C-alpha cells in the first residue's frame, strides 16, 4: 500500500508578502544570531516550535496537550463565527472535501462545555 503524499498548503501572508518556499534566498540579507553572534540564515525547526507551544500550554494552565495544529482549528473556527463563506475557508485550509471544512461549523456552534448554543 502506498501512503498519501503530503499536501502543500499555502496561505496569504498579507501586505504582499509571499512564503519563501521554493524561492532563491541567496540574495536575502544575512542576519546575526542573538545567542551566538554568528552571521547566517537561521531557521526554526518544526519540533522546536511544537515543543515551545506545548510548554506555553502547560505554563498557561491549559488542561489538554497543546499542538500547533490547534492554531489551524482556532483560525477556521473564528472565520466561521465571523460569517466568512465556507467555500473561502475550504480554500484557505486546502481541504478537498467541503464536508471536512463543515466540521468547523459544528464546532463553532458549541460553547466552552461542548453544549450546543443554538
């Protein structure tokens, strides 16, 4: 059985900014590392970001494990609550099926305790 290939998801960054994926960065200016003082291109690894989000959740007293994916759910739920068209949200999230995006409409109708507010 062949596994699914990972989807490439791209979101608009606003103010005309574009993601650097696939872009030649050799012309980009180098920056200085604040910790070591070394000059170069510095990257945040996904595991480091995930670990920082988890620690922030613990420090904030969140009783569930925090993951970066929570930001994606939060973003989509807030868009639904603001009345953004579901097809626009589908496109932003890169969902192939509208049914997958519709999950957020059900989540948005529930209160903090998981009870329906409508």
